[in-house]
């Protein structure tokens, strides 16, 4: 058994033990209980991604079929659909949602990436695989637009940050630019990118220059002004990758729009 499979197996066992034990004492269990057997249950987040997340809360998503979700939502209080159980040593964040909510999350790169790596606790209706497959098809259809949008964020963010007097606006521009710089190499590989929290970590694992790119992005962000040398090196590496992936024409079109 691989390290990931072993981690997921242990995580699934922990989720089952929680749902069959401590969760039963919470108000949310009254409405969910009869419906739990037919639900898709996922463990997501740090615990599913990496053993270093072992001390973080257990993040659980319970996804109900549309009809069951509508019935539960009509019966339950809103606070019972998102549970934070802070039991010492076993904190759990549990969200109860419908399939439409999951589709919306899968329609965005970070949400798709995260749930591709979820631990599947149970899936009695075999719902997850077709939803992910459909989301991947949608991602591939919009991939060129994702690349253009990220490149625009990269250019506008770093180029505009030093012209922005508002510190909040500057921070927002720089954060978006750095995230785009780290997302673009993954998009060039034809794959979704993760949420910001795991972006540099994942990039370093799968892209040969990933650590270098993350370091340059951090340097470009530092100080009161953008570090131009780091920014230039970062942009050069990203644009070389875009060119190799066949996005040179898109680069020219976006650059012309920004000029």
C-alpha cells in the first residue's frame, strides 16, 4: 500500500469512527442520521494531502443527493449544516451540502484540485467519479482562458503594485500576481492548481523549477517596492514555460491588451 493510500485509509477510519461516535451527540446528527448511509462522504484538506497535517482539524464533507438535500435543508437549522466540533485532540469541521454545491466547487481550479485528492470515506451512489470527470472536461475546455486570465493577473499585479498608493490595494495586487505566477506552470501542464495555501508546496513537488519559482515570487513580494530583478527572472521563467506549452500567441494578445 502506498503512503497516500495508507494515510487515506487511516483518515477514512477516523471519519467513520467520528460519525459513528461523537457526532451522534450533536444536533446535526438528528437530521443527517437517516440520510448518512446514502451520502457521499469526503475527507479533504491538510489531513488528506500530507502527513504533516496530522495535527490539523479533520475536514469532512457530507454530500447529499439533490432530493435528500432539499428535504434536509427544509428541516434543519442553518447552523446544523456546518459543524465545528472543537473536541480536544480531535477537532472536526463538518459541512453538509448538496450535489449542486459540490459541482460549483469542482467548477473552480482550487476546488477541483482539492477534491481530486480527497479521501473517499464512502460513495454508495458512485457520485464522485462522474462529477470529477465532468469538471475536468469543463476545465480543459476553458484552459486557454484560465491561462490568459492568470497571465493578466501576473502582469497587472506586479506592474501596477508600485503605482498603487493604497496599501490594501497593493497587497491585493501582489497576492494575486504571485498566485498567478505559481499557477501558470501548472496550467501549462494541463492541470488545475491548488488553493493558495498549498500552491508553492505542490509546485515544488511537480515542476522542476517549482522551488525556484516560489522563491522568486517571495522575493518579488518583499519590501516596500517590487524587487525588479526577482520579478524579471520570475516572469522570464513563467513566459518560457508558456511558450513551450504553445501559449505564445495568447501571451502576445494579452500583453497587447495591457499595453
